[in-house]
C-alpha cells in the first residue's frame, strides 16, 4: 500500500476516534431525527426523483459549511487556541471536538451528494421505473435501500447543522469566559 493510502487511512482513523465512532452516531439525537424524518418522507423519496432536491441544496450548504470551517480555524487569539487545543483528563480537546464535528458534517454532506449523483445516474435507466408503483419486488427493495441511505444522509446532514452550530456556541461561550478571566486578571494588576 502506498504512503498516500496509509496517510488517508490514518487521518480517517484519527477523525473517527475524535468524533466518537459509531457509538457517537448511534447515540446522536440528530441521527435519530434523521431516521425518523426519513421514515416519514418515504412517499416522497420512494416514488420520486429525490436526488434532484439534494443536488440543488447540498452544494450551497457544503460551500457555506466550508466557509464557516475556515472562519472557525482562525477563531480567537493564539492563547485561546492553544488553551482549546490541550487535551483534558479524558484525552479530549475542545478544539478537536469542534473540528471533528465540522468534518463529520462535511463528510455526511459529501456522502449525500455522492448518493444523489449515483441515484441520478441509476435513475436514468428506464428499467427501474422510478416514478411508478409497478416495480418488481427486487428493484423496489434495491430502490428502497438506495433511497433510504441517500435521502437519509441528506436529512442527517441537515440536522448536523444544529450539532455544529451548538458546538460553535459552546466554544464561543468558553471564549467569552476566557476573555472575561483575562480581563479580570489584567484589571487586578
């Protein structure tokens, strides 16, 4: 295996560990809401070309997310970033927690985009009878799985916007406390 593949594998494993792995996803209320809304919207994505909606929405959200990520990376002063980058007693770093949340948000958006592009190309095959109820059971099952994962990842990415927003809010709250303490120290001198 080339060094590039090993590097990719290592960075993915580090992200996955920082994020919390499958356990973090399975316990996430945002994931639960995405599954629930995916089930509620079965009539939409099972009988229609759901990927068109995703292909028109996700690129804008992805651009906004990457812009927000770039702004976050420059957030606060050097002393604050240094403090946030330090690991606590459990081995977690508030800085890496927010970065992992952003990265997870981006990855889920990209997966939704990939599923949509794939479904779009598969949907071009007339034999699948996308917008009909007269499908064979095998094609219906296949289409159900593709739609559930594709549309579900789209909804999950939308709910992750809440998760990232709250992570940024927590970090902003920590920053306010940090600045308050710094100001108090300076004024007491």
